[in-house]
């Protein structure tokens, strides 16, 4: 399975769904973490016993944390990464990229554990680590700046996020990094498309940001322009009829997608989801995994729940399942006889940490926020933000 914690390659590379021969995969297995969890724990233990080099320690720690996350132990996954940070924090100058990967992973896990402000600080730490060792115009520095912008968006600071995207676009153009500039433009357009799904007042801004991308002419931005077509189709789904959505999706046939690219779905949990009882600070988030097939025509088939956390508040998992069933993906270009692509996705309801009213004791929010992970084994990561309700960032 590709890494679900380190996601920089997704932002650096152009869309991988436009590459390859589109060969059909056999049905993906239901995710089983038992052996992987034990093996990765043993590998990290052996690594530390022989005093392995920091990059090896970091890789082993991230692998273990990913398996702990898949097993539903979010707090332990975060603790694994925190311990790795303590061991390797002094190696920033010698191994800046590896340490930045660790800080980025810790930030994403911290957000999933319900501490979004601390998560944003961790992303800034990753940026500072890269800036301390690399040229400010290095692609990796610019991409990490985008990640910091994504975290502004996550905590509702959309103006700060948009300012960050604009700054990175300008810096990338000055550095001759047209692809990074295009990705920054795409992040801004995706953010306003998301906002338009919540309030129609943002639709004109979303259209304008998409149009900026469509007006570009550089050959290296061709895939970014295709991504803009997907965002425009999303807007059509928000504002138009079912027939309008059908036409918008039909217009994507010539894009040649060989991997699923989500165009539209209803917004789940529009009214939020409250916990059955107040969550304690040491409690894990609630989560559920769904497996389904994206048919060649872009519709969802064979949707099933494969795992869930021990506790699920109210009916939020059922509401998410109904939403997944409404999804419309871009048409897939697959070999004759293929029945589509299998996906497995993790939905997490995160109850953010805070202080209880009138008390110094920390507790969890009574209402959760929904996050999304692609946990499909051995699948390339999509380069288009996955859904209207997901913050425009790399899948965690």
C-alpha cells in the first residue's frame, strides 16, 4: 500500500490518472492489518536496537504509525510519530527531507487525533526544516508551503489559505516552476469550489479561479487544465440539474482517466454529527471503512461496509454510505471487459480537543468533523482534491 501519511509526491507529480495503460486490477482485498502491524512493530524495534540511521528510523516509524492508524488506534499512531520526532529532531540539518517527512506525517496524524492547531504548527515545523537546508525556491519548499496553506483552510482560515496559495504561485513562477504554480492555482480553485458547496455566494469566485487555469497555455500545465475541467463539472453538479451533471461528466470522456477521479457527490453530514456522550480526551475518533467499485461509466457499484470502530455515534456512518452511493466519477478508460476499479476508503469522525466550559479539564467537542482517507492497497494517489467536502489537500 502506498504511504497514507507522507503525501508530498502527490503534490509534486502531475496527475498519475493520466498515465499507464489502464490495466484492470483484481478485486482489492479487505484491509487486514494484523500481520502488517506486528511486522512493522518488530522492524522498528530491531531498527532501534541496532541504532539505525535516522532516515531508516523515520521510515520504520511512519510505516508502523500507518498500520496503527489502519487498525483504528489513532492515539498510538500519533505517539509512535511523536517518539520518532523526539529521537530525530536534532538531525534536521543532516537529513532535512526525511525529518520534514516525519514532521508532516506527525502533523496529519495530530489533526486526525483532534488537534488541528497543533497539526498546523507541525506543518510549519516541516517547512522550517526544509527552508533551513534547501533553497527557498526548491520545489520541496514550495510544496510544503502549500501544505501549510491547506492547514489554514482546515481550521477555517480561508483568507490565509488563499494568500498562501497566491504567494506560492508567485514564487513558483519566479523560480521557473510552472507545474508548482499550476498546482497552487488548482488548490485555490478547489478551495472555492468546496466553499461553493456550502454557500452559493462563492460560486462566482470558484468559476473565476477555474477560468484562470483554463486560460493557461503552457504544455506542462495540460493535466492541471484537465483537473480544472473536473472542478467545473463539480460546480455544475452543485448548481444544475441531473441532466446538466450527465452532460458535464460526458464531456470528460476524452480526458482518458485510468484511475477514479471524483466529480461530484452529495455533501454528507451537512448538519454535523453529535457524539452520543461527551468524548474523553483519551478517546479515539470514530471511523468506518467502505469498499466499492467505480464502474467504467463513473458510477458506484457494489458498495459495502467492511470495518468500523467499536463505537459509532447516531447514524453518521449510514449517512456517509448513502452519500458515497451518489458519487459520480469521471468515465474511465479501461481495457475491454473490465468492470471498473476497486476502492477502499476510511471515513473518520474527529472530535476536536478543547477545554470543558467552566473547567480546566480538557475534553472533546460534542460535534465531530468528517475526514477522508484513501486506503486502497497499491493504488496511485489522485492529484485532484477528492471531494467537495474534503479540504483541498493531499489525501492523508
